[in-house]
C-alpha cells in the first residue's frame, strides 16, 4: 500500500478506488463538482481517461510562435519584465508582464489590480500561464490569465502534463486531481486478452494509465498512448462486429442476375461503352445483390465518374428479381433531376403501361414532400403496389405512411447531406433487410472514418467517362486585389458571349440574416480566420442581395435566374428547367446546385465567399461545370488573406481535381469528425486518442482480432472485460447502433 493510500485509509476515506468510483471521495466535493460541471467527468474512470493534450519538458519553455489567436492555451513561460501603472479609464492598477519563451520571442500578460501578485510575479519566475490568446496593438497577449509557479519540489518528474481544461478549472488543477486518484487507484482488470497483448507487445492497462499521466520518459508517453489507442480501436471494431453479427440474423433477399431482363435491355441501348471501373464496380455490386447477406457498400467516384449509371444498373438488377429500389437525394431539386435523368437513360424501359413503353418495362416515380395532393397520392399508390420499380425521393420517402411492395435496394446519393437516422428508417422496414448502396464524390471526415473502421465495403471509380472536359480553378483574392473581381465578371460575359452558361454561388439565401436553415455553405469554423474574429466579419453574401446588384451592374443585359431552397417547389423546378433549356444565362444560386445537377452547356462557376464553404462542397460545386465538350472554369472569390487556413483550403481545391486527394486533405484540415456522432466538422470526438491519419494499421489489425473474437463468442459472454470496453468506447446501445447505420 502506498503512503497516500495509507493516509486515505487513516482519514476515513476508502483506501482504494476503482474506475467506477465517484470522484467525490478521492478528490473532494469542490473539485468533484467542478470536474462534473465544467468537463463532464464524474468517476475515477472518466478522469483517468481524460488524457493530457500534450507534455511540457520542465526544462524547455513553450514556443510562442505556435500560439493561435483566440485559443485557450496553457504555456510554460518565464517572466522577463514587470511594470505597474495606473489604469486610464478607471481607478486601479494594471500590471504588464513580458513573458519569453527563451528563444527571443515575447508576448504580454496583463493583470488588473494585482496587489497580491507583486511579490510573486518577478523577473526570472517560471510558471504555467493559462488563458485566451488575444491581440492588442499588434502584439499577442493573455488578459488576466491564471498562473501556477513551477513547484521545484516536483523536479523529480521531467514532464508536465497539459490537459484539455475549462475556464475556471485549469490544467494544473486537473493534474493535481489525477495525481490524487492515481495514488488511490488499484490496478484495473485488463480487458484485452493476454494473448493479444503479448502478440502486439502492449503494456497492461494499469501501467498505461499511470504512464500517460505521469511519464518519466518520452518512451513512456509513446508506450502508454499506443496501448490506449488499441483499447479504443478494439472497442469500435468489437461494436461493429457485434452489429454485423446481429444483422446476419436478418438476411436480405437474393437478387441474382436475370438473362433477358431490364438490365440486359438497358445495357444494349447504352450509347457509350462503360469504363473499366464501372464494369468492375458493377460486378462487385451484382455479386453483393445476389447474396442473402445485406450489402453495405460505398461507391466513391469523383465528380462525373458515372456513379448514376452504376446505381441504375444495380436498381435494374433488383427490379428484374421482382423487387423495388429507392434512390434518396438530399434536395427536392436533385430528386427531381435524378428522376428526369433516370427516365431519360431508360427511355421506353421506364414507361410501363404507356403506348410507347417497352414490352418489358418498369416505372420511375418521384415522391417528395411538396408534390400536389393528387400527384402524391398517385406516387404513393405506385410505390405501395409495386407498379413503380424505382422510387426517387427526398426525406418524404422515409415517412411511415409510405409503403413498398417489397423494397430490395436503397441507394443514397451524397450521403453527407442525408441523415443517418433517416436512411436507417428505410433499412429497418420489412422482414428482410434491403441492400444498401451509398454514393459519394468527396467523402467528408466521418465518411472516411467509417470506411477506415471497416463498416462499409468500398468500391472506387477513378477514371472519368469520355466526353468530360478539363476544369481550370483559380483563387481570386478580392480582398487583396479588388480589381480582379471586375475581371471575374468580364470572364463571365465572355462565357455567355460564347454561347455558354454560368453559375454564381452564394453562401446564403438572404432576406433573413442567419436563418437560412442549411440552404447554403457549411460555414467551416476555422481555428485560424486570419486574425478576424467571426463576430467582426461581415455577413456572408446572399443570393437575394447579389442577384439584383449583378443584374443592374456588371452583368446587365444578361438573362439572370435565381435558385434557392426557399423558393416554392414548382418555381424551383421551373427555374432549373429553364436553365437546362438555355433560357437563363447566369444562375445565381445557393448550394442547391451542389450535387447531381447536370447541364452540359454550363462552363463557368463563380463561388463568392468561397472560404465560407467546406472542401467537399467546393469540389461538388465545381463538378457542375465542364460536363460537356467545352472546358470549364471555376473562380473561387475570397477576401481572406494568404497564409490563413481558409486560403490553404481554397489553394488545395485549386491545386487538384482529384476528389480522393481532397478527401484526405479535408480530414487533415477539418479534423477527424465524431465517429460516434452526427457532427461532421471534427470539433468533438467520442474517441480520445484514436486517429485515422496515424493509426490505420492498428485499426486494420483490431478489425481482424475483433472479427475472430465475435465469431467465437458472439455475445462476448466469455469476455466481460471486452463488453465493458465496448460500452466505454461507444456508449449506450443507441450510440453503438449508430456505428452500423453508415
């Protein structure tokens, strides 16, 4: 028993604690209340799993160059100079402290009425300072930061652990609580099987938890993190394995290929040859559909790679087996366009029961929430009776009152715009699980996460069909070079003068600032906004403001149209049809044109406030041009200065048209996303250490171990430690189920 444990026993507290022990006993009421209120930590296990963000070598000061404006930081710095003066605006004193990192760089800390600090804050003092980085007269500073002088009596420990903290409860207070808990904690039961630990050379759990908080060497840090990463990887992979094992009890219907069916007829009337990638991916999907194991496949194809044809061929295979397929689109505009596109591709094969229909045909039915009552009633009947082999729609298709004769396949287009729960509502219908095919051009971080974690089988379409033209993308720094904006509108007039059409995309609809309800940009929350706080930036440009200005100014005389999500459905459809027919020269729109809109004559795209959009949105928007024989041009207009994260994102889009490369960069720039939740921006994570960028090999190995364990012990009845690990890693049953819902 350690001296701390003995002291605890003498004081009347429990001599030892385990991971489930509430924090009240080990750390006291005041600290326990603060940890619960500010950080959501309630038990010993919560606290010891609140890992250090980084470590500070006691002998090395923190580099000031790495500090970001607006960040809440904890730094180890040395006091170089202290001055006191009267405050100008009110009574009292102001202490100005110059801090140095020992490498010639300095920043300030200011304290108001610091009478108790006069004897403490002296030149030469080394301390941890915690506060928000701000700027005053072009210098970085911390305003009235919390601070903790180094306790040289702790000099035996070479590293200081810096924790994710909160205002009013700083990193060193967390560290103090962690040390108290570790002194009392008995070694926990290790959930990982001994043979796995031996095979992967992993330390035991108790040692890893102590070493990650109180490392003696850099090797201790690495060894501890490596072991705890394995815990998280195994927790996720076991959860996925259990879900897959449960799903196997509810098989899908087999849909083998049918000779002489609709699929054969469609292939025979295609006016072009499928690419090698389309044939290969089509064969993988056909094999999946012929099996009773529910397909759960992601098709990644760059913009214009021919995903729609691949999906249509899969739907026809299911229809040939007497079942139905549903295609889900994120917007009504896109759903309507998909329905028109599928009918056009199928021709007489989509006109069952009509005079000019093929002898063997089906029907493509559009079902959306805004259909007139009579049309909606007819669409519902066609879906429920099975008359419609293919149903295309938005979330209205998910409503409980929409029925299907026998749903065999769900195709989800651009899944990052469609709710996980909505997709799962369709998959959960009927006695048999429908097959699932997800199509995306640029996976956002969560998609990449689920792919790496092995929830989806992945197919890739990397080659573009013939007939696609190159797209030149240019960043237009309007803030630095305003004259370039005039050249943008001149280029647009040139495109229209050559007989082509152009999109102008804005982040917002307008009319009601800040309440555009998702019909616009993702508005990425950059950690580096170029020194301009979000509250200081002007409102994003809006369609309803930009369009009149263009019509009366640089684009006067051209035929302008407006398209956004707030328009009535029939008006949206009319505008899109007019643009497709060439009756509109310039379409000023929000991101309703982001995916699937196909107008071959459109060659120009101007994206205003391009820094307000995410990488995947920019790539999707750009994909709307260059779809015909003429080359496309995409102009990314921004007022963000060079060197900011926002400009890096735009430069990346301009530098490549490879959606797969952008997907990886998206992951790096936007952070990794919450694998266990619906947040896509990457600001929070249910996993503390596991990284998709760094731990791909561990994830792959963990998947293998988890598959073997679940196969031998389907309910983990003989592995209670692993059961607990799954619960700790992925939370409650609903959250674990989310992992398997794509």
